[in-house]
C-alpha cells in the first residue's frame, strides 16, 4: 500500500504539475493578500474622503489601494500561467487557499476576529487541498495548440459545450427576466456555466503562449485566436452577470455558492475535455472528490464564521438582502470572486 501511494505521488507530481502547483499557491497568496492591502487603502481613503461604499472614488488617489490592485493583477497572471502547466482539477480548487490567507491576514492585520469554527474551516481547506495535490492527475503532454483544438472538437466536449450554451441562453432570455431579482441561482448559474468554458479556453491559450515562449510559435495557428475570442466573450459575460448578482444579493452568500458551482462545472469540463480521470484509478478519483468536498465544507464554514464575527445572520428567504461592509469592501472573499473584487473596487 505504501509503495502504491509513493508511486501515485511520483506519477502525479510531474515537473509541469509542480510548476502549476507553485504558480497556483503563489496566486492564492498574492490575491489573498491583495484583499487586505486594498481594504487598508480603502479605509485610509475613506478617512479623508467619501467612502467607496457610499459611492466615493477617493481610493483611486490612495497609493496603498494601488499596491493592492497590482498585487491582485500579479496573482491573476500567476493563476493564468498555472493552467498552462497543471490540470484544472488541481489548479481551480486551490483557489480556496486565498480565502485562508485573507482570513488569517485580516485576523492579524485588521484585527477582524477569526472564530474557532473559522480556524476549523481553514484546516478543512488545507486538508482538502493537500488531498487533491497528492492525487492530482498528471498533465497531458501537448505539443501544439491544434491538439487542444482537437480535444475541444471531440463529440463529448462538443455536447457539453452545446448544453452549457443552451442552458446559458435559456437562463438569460427566459429565467433572468422572471426570476433574476429573486432567485440567486439564476445569475450565478450563468456565471458558473460560462466560467467552465472560460477556464478551458484560458488553459488552451496558456498552453499556446507557453509553447510560443519555448520556441514553437503558436500564434500562426487560427485556433490560438479562436480560443482568444472565446476567452474574451466568456469573461465579458461572466463579469456582466457576476456584477448583477453582487448588486442584487448578499455578497457573503454569492461567494460560496459561486465557488461551489464554478469549481464543479470547471472540473466536469476538464474531465470531459482533457480526460483527466482516464489516467487514474477509481481510488484516486474518489479521493480527489473527497478532497474537493472537504474544501467546499471549509469554505462554507469560513463564510458562516465571517457572518458570526460580524454579528450577521443569513436570511432564509429567497430574496437575500445586500449588506454593506464598514468601508465598502469585503476582505474575506476568495478566488472564485477574484475578478469580482477588481470590478467592485474600480
């Protein structure tokens, strides 16, 4: 059993996986830290001008806020690069670590108390992340962006993409006009479904850039530019409907639900397109699923603890009222809302 475990580790942690892991961890650190730096900047700017939560933009003149913004951009670039080296099933769930970093730094720097259940949530996230890292599948050897295109053109992924696009249009044109203002799952459903296609396209584009930098120019292939167009369209769609969700519902509720749905659909898309689980035993697959569920449990526990710390209670009603932070910024949000943070702050 021990030798089998050691073999699994050696097979899973290829050099590319290690690079992707390091990039994903550094991304979580930078983005988690950026929340705190930006919040400090917002507090400092709010002391001398109109707070961001009240519609002010004085933070744009605050150097500390820009330091946080640059830190977040660095984290996003690292996250983008991570997908070029490691499978999405390894990179995406590790985004929960930014929540831990943000919560820990908020406890130390901002004196925002982290309850015992919050600490337990952090531990669960670490345990789940470690489980996934130890059993992550090895990244496919890809020598051209055309190989990724061929994977995307296989019947199984075309069917998935068709179902996602169809479901997205049904949500946008039928359900949003009727239930967008009362049902949180409508907006988040659009963001999560489109987000899974975003990650697949980002991964393809990242591979193309990696190969180009290594001397194999991929910019001459039309597939590279096709993936670029898909990334652009999907990101714009995500940003639009994520803003709508944040403007309508409580951010503390949007964050964990979005994380669960976005990560789940992304893993499903990666398993279908890149066949991550075809090279693994059933035991490894089940272990990864258990690790993912552990991360989800820790994430929900962290957000519930945040409500306890702020003296808030989540309304059980379908319509969830928005809440405002003291300075108009939520410093405890995690990777699934990375893009959201930059949108809320600009």
